[in-house]
C-alpha cells in the first residue's frame, strides 16, 4: 500500500523525488517524463575529425573509436538513447533527445580529452623554495601559468592521461579548502604509478602543470614524492565541471581532435499526432486485455485488473525515477511487459481452478494456485530478463531503451502478480459475497465439492473399511 502511494505521488505532475541518474542531488529533485527523439525531438551536433599537419587521415576504425567515446560521454550525463553515428569518412553526428543544457553536452563531447603532466623547467620558472635562479630569463623567473592559460607547446609531457587507471578517477568535493570547490581524483595504472613517484621525488619544489587539451587546469609545486600512484587535480571547479572532467578522463582521449561544424534543434521524427495514435492504440489493447480477464476469469480477473492498474502506476513511477527515455520502442517494451504480467496471473488462476476441482477449499486452492504456479512464472520471467539484459549490454541505443523498459516491466510484474494479486485475493476470498462458484469459473458441483470434499472423502474411506 505504501509503495503504491509513493508511486502515485511520483507520477503526479510537478512532483519531486530522488532521481537515480543524479542521486547526489537529494530527495527534492523535480521529476519529468523523458521522451526520445522520435516523440519529442531534441538537438543535433555535427563534428568533423581534424587531421593534424603531417598526419594521415583517420581510418574507419579510429572514427569508430571516436564515436564510441563520444557516445559513452553523452550517456554519462544521464541522457538516455542518444544517437551517435559516423557520417562519411570523417564526421560524427550526435543527436540528443530533449536535453536541457546543450552547451554542456557540446563541451563534454567535443573535447579531445588529452591530459598531460608537464614539468615547468626550473631554469625558466624557478621553484617553490625561492632559491632557484632562472639563467634563461634575464628579467627574472616566469610566473607559473594560471588556470585557463595556454601551455607552452614546446614543453614536453612527462605523463599522459593514457597512463591513468579509469577505475581510480572520480570527482569529489574539496573538503580541505572549505570553499565549495570540487576536485578530481586520479590514479596511474601499472608501473606508471611507481614511475610517477620516482619522477616527483626527483623534482621536489619544482612546478608542474596539469594540462587538458593545451589548457592549464592547475600548476602546483611538488611538496614531496607522490607515492601510491594517486593524485588530485584541484582548481575552481564546480560540481558539474569536475564531473565532466572526470568523465573525459575516464573514457580516454579522442584519437583525433574534432571541431563542431553545425548545431541545430531537430523536431520529433514521428510527431505529436503519431504519439497520440500510439497511446490510443496501446490504451485499446490494455482495455481489451482487462475485458478478457473480467469476462473469462471473473472475480480473479477483477483482482488481476486491479493489480494491473497498480503495476502501471508503479512502472511509470520507476520510469520517472531512473529516468527512462521513452521512445516508440520503449512503449512497445512496456506493452509487452503488460502481456507478461497478465500471463503470470493466468497461470495462477488456471492452477487455482484445478485445485478447486480437486476438492480443496477456496482459501486453500488460492494459496496452492500461487505456490504451484510460481516455478513456471519465475522460469518464464528469468528467461525474459536474461534476454533483455543481453539486449541492453550489447545492443544499440534504441535497443537498450527497449531492453531497459522490458527489464523494469518484467521485474515489476513479478512483484505485482505474486504479491499484489495474492494479497488482494486473500482479502476477497474471506468475504461471504465471494463464496459463489460462477465468480471463479467453476460449476456449482465442483464448488460444492471443494466445501465438502474433505469430509466426503473421509466418510467414503471409513465406509470401505
């Protein structure tokens, strides 16, 4: 009951609750129903791969690497079912449904993501102790570059982002500074960690710059050898900036830099009329299912229909909490899961009829129906979940959306069919008005036998003795 009330609140327009894609935002986040490109539209950006001077043009395999990295970056923002595909020999098309901050996604996707650790030569920049001289600078030592400044391209990188361990990269609040800024934790992979410790130990008090795509993120000095292969990138990062940088570092640098060629809003590919027709067709289908359950299974059918309404409320709430981006494929997955939810109830009710005809009491038959149908329901749903998980992990963005809706639907249907329907039937069969054979689709003789079957059997047994 409590779960249903929470789900009903979540389904209401303007409601606030936790959103799993941004769980650190707390319990008071606005909820919305996200629609895909085919139903809502969005915006698209065209990127072109830039071939550096003296380098060869990117191969098809390298373009696929760029496309894959861009897709994972977009997915990390919580945007579901983006379309990221190669166009021609050197272009990438990114289409994002209903995004609220296109500029943030443009910056995230379009960055090359080449991280470098660059030593600032003591002969030019001095050191933190103040005792070093700068013989190459007659006017005095240079000031280390500030955050956001361009790095001198002639300075070599000692370490790069390709040597990082992606599992050790994360964004966190900088609690040491107590100024609300965020930082990015990083860790080196393999032997690079010990190499970094050796290098920092040999350059104590020297300045070095942490550079992303040629722009200085911070330029600290080395206080002591940095052991353990771990470090932090600090600066005036906001939460969004730190998470964006962590995402870029986690998924690696693009093998070729890209530049934005065009950006524009795109309308829904199917349109509002088609959406209305789809929803109307789905409503008719669900209505016919409920009508069949009521006509054929009668009182248990009414219970199943009530549980199906509960199922719809719960699933829609989960869609808003995750959140799931609904496309035409996703709606198809939901309708399919409705059929599976009904199928579970049919197995239970048919088994209950068999138990009634075998002479069991109504309450006992209902319990036996649920217990003996559970194995079939469990096997059927688990096989569907396995298939859906395979589609989710190995399918394209559109297939993943269908699979995610199916996973949520099947998992919820197992709960509603076995828990909600069972609880409602237990309450109903205790009522005197429910003690009628026609309400359960059996004859009066069979229903009377269930009431007297136990005593008649015992008398017959005694008579034979």
